[in-house]
């Protein structure tokens, strides 16, 4: 079975009516963005627009997410750690009869008194019914950029405009999404604050990119490297179009622009997390530490790299409070605005990477201060995806993209790893035997978090959702 992730390309347009002083907020959620996939980490990339925005804003160098997309997006939209809301296990499979709990009020619903993405087996799970004014994109994951077909557990077409199916075309999906984002901005009355979540589908997993971007790297001989670099440049182009629209519309000076991702790259498939360790679905830094920056005239301190801790679970609270609305009192997210805007020390000194206590292969990790503890299986998508010790585990080698491993051994499934992330961001030196007390301290803290864990419901794969039952289109209406 391939590793795919529920990708919901959502465009959110939300109007907050209470005050006229709120900024426009544009949240870019890149998909499977490796540490090595941005110009400020990899100088070989042609990415002029993002490089300039990042340089003029604040780059967050210790910005964390969950190991896979469904948990990350759950944390983003709810402000809760996924292990508290039953979304800690892997990711939603296309035929899984489940979705983000309807009891949870999510970011767009809250701003509107304000997105999307988690499950589609019934209409109630769809973005339009959960606070988004509009939606344009795919409900499944791993959608091909040209055919818009998804083939996990069934083969079907998947591209919607709100609830309707978009007519088939061979236009590049990421370009169509960027065009819609531009249209939303151009049609927006600029006096009302806009909240736009742009899940741009890039870099993603499909090794597909228009030739014009490949041509930028005609000097690169390795086909895979060239295609990947080209996708990163296509991402830059999408951002450029959106920023131009915001400028044309006279909204840019009042826009807080946030650039982040759901998780790191699937190293052996499409992308590179070098020099960080690990691939998508793992508890390692390569999958969970994500290139992130903020840009906007409302930031008081800019043009620097901020090394304070920030986590995707914090964005919901930060955005909602900035918009003048209120969040639930028991959420895990923290208001990071003073850290983002003024560079004050982060209120966050620890976070949970995830806790997935499933019977087959449990795994969990926590960071407290400079230290990180990983227990159990660091590969949280076992056995859907087996790590390939040659490309997924260390991801090292001579070429930043086609790294060859220095570990010929299969990855162990029950580890106790203690790393000092500040001294050893590449997680090469396991200190568990050197500092057993530190191990116990972090294990204890993890157990404290565990007290609030709610086990996920059993995964039910329902063939009723197969697109053959819906005219070849992935659709709701089967749970
Ligand atoms: C692991 O990667 C190597 C080299 O890329 C490849 O030959 C092999 O088929 C892969 N194994 C698995 C299980 O994916
Ligand atoms: C993993 O190893 C620890 C000891 O390091 C042990 O207590 C635990 O039972 C093991 N778990 C599994 C699932 O094998
Ligand atoms: C960002 O983090 C990396 C990895 O920890 C570190 O090597 C680098 O010095 C940091 N960059 C800055 C500018 O602080």
C-alpha cells in the first residue's frame, strides 16, 4: 500500500465583521515540505519570491508539526494535540469511514462567529459545512496533478469546486489552485478582513511539473533532482501570483502572511529533509521540523532567524486572538503573537510530537527544553509504509536529493532515543545511556500527557466509498 495522506486543498475565505482594524491573514500550507526544499536552506534552488519574503520577515527555525498530515491539520484547525481528539493514528485512508469529530468547533467556524479537511464520507464532514465560505480542491490524497485521479484503495477522479465536481481538464492542479486563490483575493472587498488558507498541493508527492520549471534547471543531470527542484520553483511561482494579487488589490500592507507545511518530505519518493533525519510519518526532525516564516507590516522585528519554539497547534489560538475572537480554554495551543511580532521568548518550552499507543507498533516522542525522547517505533506509519533503510532513515549521501544511507541495517521497531536537539539537530547521538535520569524525566512527562489521551476509534475500511459506486468520483454519502 502506498503512503498517501488525506490532502484537502482548501481555500478559506472568512470575513470577520466586528472590527475594521484586523489584518488580513493568508496562511500558506505547503504539502510535504522538506527542510531542504526552501532557498534559505538550499542555495541551489531558484525561489526568488519566497526567499525575499522570508528574508524580509521572520524565519522560524524551530517550528514543529505532526508526523503526518491528518494529525497536523487536526492540530492546526482545533488547537488540540491529535492524541486528545482521536486523530493520532497515521492518517485517514480514502475508504476510512471517519472524519474529524463533528463535536469540535474548528478555526473557520470560530472566526466566523471562522476550514477544512478531515474525512469526506458524509457531507457533514465537508469544509463547506464547517465554516468555510468556499472550497476548491481534492477530498482525498495523493491526487495526480494532471489527471486529478487518486488511486489509494480505489481509483477515482477528485476535484471539486465547493460541492460540485470540476470538469476534467489536463491543466496542472497547483496552477488551478493558485488561480482560484488569486480570484478570491481580486473579488474581496478589502475593507473586510480576509482569512485565506491556501493548501497549495506543492511540493506534494506527485513527480509532475510543467516543463517551463524543469527548464530552469537544465544543467541538472539527475532527472529526479531536476523535477523536484522544478516543483519547488513552481511553488514559488504560485506564491508570487498570490502576492501580486494582494498588492494589486491594495491589501498587501495589511496582510499577515504565514508560510508553513503539514509535515516533512517523503524522502525516498519526493523530496529531501537533509540534513535532518527521517522521512514522512516518522518522529524524527526531518519530518516534524518545518521551514516556516511570517511576513507583514504588523511585525515589529523582522529580517532575522528566530530560534524560539513554535508548534502547529499554536496557530489556531494565535490567529483567532489576533482576529479579536476567543478560543476554548482547555486547548493545547498557545498565543505566540509576542514571539512572532516582537521576538519575545516563546511561552512554549515543550511539546508532544505525537503519542500513538496502538497495539501493533506504538510510538511517542516529546521535546522538553533542549532534549527529545523517542520511545517505541519512530515510524508511526508502520506497516502501511516500511522504512527503507537506504533512503528514508538517514537520507545522507553526496547529492542532497538522492542521498545514500550510511546505515545498511533495517530500522529497529522499539527504541529509546534521547537527543540534545540544540547540539545535535541531526539526531546522530543517542544519549539515552549517558543520561538515564533525563530519559526518566521525559518519560514521566510523556506519561502525564498520556493521562488525557483518547484512543482512536477502530479503523473501518468501507468498500462502499469506492468511486466505482459514485460514477468514478470520490464522493461523500457512504457513512
Ligand atoms: C529501498 O531503496 C532501494 C534504493 O533506492 C531500492 O532498490 C529498494 O527497492 C527499496 N526497498 C523498499 C522496500 O522500498
Ligand atoms: C519496548 O522496550 C521497552 C524497554 O526498553 C519495554 O519495556 C517495552 O515493553 C517494549 N515494547 C514493545 C512493544 O516491545
Ligand atoms: C537553525 O537551526 C539549525 C539546526 O539546529 C542550526 O544549525 C542553525 O544554526 C540555525 N540557524 C540560525 C540562523 O540560527
